[in-house]
């Protein structure tokens, strides 16, 4: 055997051995790349291996506050409003805060319409008060049907920044149906977990709510109302029915200029425990003007009058926001609030001026 034959034979043996070893190796699965889903707008992508489109969004906000901005809420009973406006040494008149929000939206098409789920997780942290976390919203939808923790359909507030002066029922558990009639017109009916019951009186029925809304090029408007149970801890008092009714509208007056107004009346948001319901009414308005695509200025004002508890509160605020780059907002806000307790024995009138500077990155 010559040298050439030896080399060729050795090479053939190596190739055969390598092929045999390669046959024993596991075969890699094909990569299932994430695909863009454009059926529901920007930001959605297909969850690999499914027909579900997912969007993840949120924000991180850092700010510095001074005064009692939104600390003394006007949506409390008179007994909860602090007597006077004196601050103690322990009060933090200047504080920093950090807020985060994570939002998840999942959607896919079915024979009954779009099947969707929405989850919104909020967190606020401060050095002195620790961290407060919660699910702000979590609900599902199938076509016009929705169920879960979401905004009440009776919630009226045209205040852009100082939200103490709205009237309504905020976030709550609900199940409802939205019927769309075309041209931006819709009607909603829902069962919501809201009552005007006194503490110690259990619930035997949900709130029954309804809303009629329109959204078109000129702006949007809605009128809504609800009736709900008002029970007393003392069984000698018959159960009452509380109610709320209100409306809200927003108008695109010209390019860059938006005006909003809202108001409502509620009888039964609280009671005296002796068979009598408390009532209140509220009005609010706000206007915003965009000087440029990245520079917006706005002012708002509102009033809440608690008829039966003999006090009222009003306030106003202004804010300017600047967007130096996409998805980054820099804002400055100042507000004033006045509470009139003149008719309430043992409570003093007070007012408060507060300011806020913040940075917010959204995605």
C-alpha cells in the first residue's frame, strides 16, 4: 500500500465516522419568530404559537410635590375634612414620588366578535410613605360584553388635572353590554358593585347603570345614570334607593383647542344612619390648547356642593407640558383648593395651594 492510498483511506474513514456521529445529534426545532399583528393598531404582536395579539405598554413617572395637592379629597364626609389649614412639624410639605404603570392588552377574533382582556397594574412609591400597589383595572370583553374591574359608566369629570371635583363611582367590579349603532353612537347597560349602604349593612343587589354616548369629529358626549341600594345597619329603617345622573362633553373648538364640561347630581352617596340620604352636585370644566405638537397648556376648575352636610369645595389648576422627544413628557402644575365649612359646627374653613413638577416616560 502506497502513501497516497493510505491518506485517501483515512479520509474516507473520518468522513464516514463524522456522518455517523452527526446522525446521532438532536435536530434543532425551527425558530418561531414573533410576528407583528397590525389588526388592532400599533404595538401588537402575535404570542408565538397562538392567534392572540398582545400589546404591552406603560409609564414611569417621577415628580416633586409641594403642599397638600389632592391630599385633602373633597369626596369625603364633613367629619373627615381636617379642621383648619394649619400644618404640623410632621407634615411633608415637599416630597418626591415615583409612579409606574404596566398595561397588557390581549385580543383575537372569534365567531362572536373580538375576544379581549385588559390588565393595568399601578404602583406609587414615596420615601416617607412606602409603596402602594394595586391592579387598577382587570377585565375581559367578548364583542359588546365586558366583565371585571373597570371604570364605572357613571363617572363625570371634565377636570384635566385637579380631579377632586368629579362626581361618579370610579373603578369597580361590573358586568355590562355595549351596543354600537354606527356613526359613533353607542348605548351601555351594566350591573355594577356600588351601594350607598351604611357600614354594617350588607348588600342584596347591584347598582343598575345605563349610558348613551356619541363620539364624532366635533368631539364626544355622554349622559348616564344609575340607581343603587341604600341600606341601614338599624333594621328598623327601610331600605332606600339612591341614584345619580350626569353628563359630560368634550368639544374640538379648533385645531389644537379642546374644551370640556361635566356635571352631575347624586342622592344617596352617604347617609346619616337614621333613614336619611345625603345628596351632592358637582360641575367641572377644562380647556387645553396645543401651541405646538410638543407644547400644551391647560386650565380647569370645579365645584362640589354637599347639600346635606353643609359644606362645599371648589378649586382650579393649570398645567403646561412639554415633550422634548417622543414618549418623554415634562410637566409643571399648580393648583388652588378652597373648602367652606362655615355651617359645620367645630370645623374651620381652609384653603390650599400646591405645585408639582414631573418627568414621565411612556411606552
